[in-house]
C-alpha cells in the first residue's frame, strides 16, 4: 500500500465530516490513492460518532479511539503504529494543512529522493500577536538549548517507511513529534506552504497548553537546564569567596558591617536560587519517574482498523 494519511482529531464534531470530504475529494482529483487512519484523541464531543460514520461510508478509512485525551503527539504515534504503508502523511483535520499541496509533496519526495518532506510554514496564517511572540521566543530558546531549529516547522509532514520504523522503536511517553523527526536525521527537504485559516471551531492549543508543549519539547530534548544550575552554583561560589574575603578583612580590621540588610538580601537571593535549582532537578526526576513506570503511551478503547495491522501489539 502506497500512502497512509494520519489525521489526529480532538473535539472536531461539527467539521470533521465536511473537512474529510474536502481532503478525500482533493486526493481523488489529484489521483492520490491512499488509506486514511483517523485517530480520535479522546474527544469529549460527538467526534467519534462522526468518525465512525466516515469509517462506514468510505472503504479506505480506519479509525481509532483513545480512552481519553492523550495529546496530539500520541494521536500521531498511534496512527503511525497502526497502519503499514510505504509513505505516511500527517495532516491536521481542520484543513489548515492544505490537501491540495500533497500532490506536490509526493512529487518532491520522488524527485529529490528524500525520506522526509517537512512542511514549513511560509506564512503563519492569522495568529494573534501574543501567540506569534511566544512561538518565536520558544523556537529561539529551543534552538539555543537543544540545537533544534524548528522555526516555522509544522506537523504537516510526509515521511517514508524507514523513518516510521525508526520512530516505532521509541518508547518514551513524553515526546515532541516535530523534534523527534528532526532528531532522527535521514535525508530531508522542506516544502513551504501557507497555513490556511481554521474553517470552524477554534484551536485546542490554549496559551497554557502551548507553554506546556514548549516546556515538554525542551525537557525531552536536552538536559542543559541541569548544567545551567551547576554553572549558576559555580558563579555563586565565586561571589561567595570574594564576599567572604571582604567580610573577613572588614572583621579583622575592626569595621565589620553593621545591620542586617546585606544578610537578609543574601538569604533571600540564595534561597530563591537554591529553590529554583531544586525545582529544575525535580522536574527532571518527575520525567524519569514517568518513563520508569513504563505505562502504555496511549490506550485504545475502540479500534475500527480495516485489518491493516492485525498482528501488531498496540503499545
Ligand atoms: N488535536 C489532537 N489532540 C489534541 C489537540 C488537537 O489530536 O489534544 C488535533 C486537532 O483535532 C487538529 C490538530 O490536532 O486536527 C491540530 O489542532 P489545532 O487545530 O487545535 O491546533 P493548531 O492548528 O492551533 O496548532
Ligand atoms: Mg489548527
């Protein structure tokens, strides 16, 4: 089977059928034959009902339902795990990743003989100032700490079998899909596309959720913040030695500092730095705890696959 299209869905009941029809028709017109796998990421609305309808109506649609919301990254992983194909396309269900670009992406992959065609946002679509500001800031921090340059990257990707086989071996439960695709290497090329506006509903990524994603991305790709606390400690020690000598000199020369202001300030300052460092270590320990528990990465409550991957153990 040539192409598998993975579509993660979360609370898209009003639009999923309409949007899927657009994707389906566009691919039909462009002569792209494929299998679809729609993953319901534990929607709390009637998305699953709509998706099951689609699965019944179209013979090349498989559907998976999560027992609860595990996040878009996991929905993508479940899609990749549960279907076998030569190539995989990952696209949003809200038509922000234009289906009409897929033909060009496939051609580009053939022409340049690469394993990954990365959809890069040429124009970021309509976003508010705060979102843009945080997105830019996040990518800058990510680049400086992890070396991953994901500026304007998206989950709109075409990847081939070898990349998916590699990703299937990963067992971490906290992953950042875009970062992972960047990390695995392989031959790649960029495909620039313009992000369409969302037709219906609104983005499920609130500012808080985006910040959580950003934090997750940094933590799963680098332990540099831990080293930062170490260097912070070293700089502190340097100041401590200088101040210590000064204090001793003052003491022995008989003019020790009077008053507590300096002491109070120092205690407050060192206290906060120590707490911050402990917090940083704590965050990493909690991640280790999560991974050590070795729980399943996602739980499938219903699987309407079309026998494409019967023998596969779902992890
Ligand atoms: N999505 C998902 N799980 C989530 C949140 C979102 O599967 O927890 C899906 C959503 O249905 C959509 C895609 O991921 O198909 C992108 O989500 P959204 O449009 O909300 O994000 P944005 O376009 O703002 O990045
Ligand atoms: Mg969207």
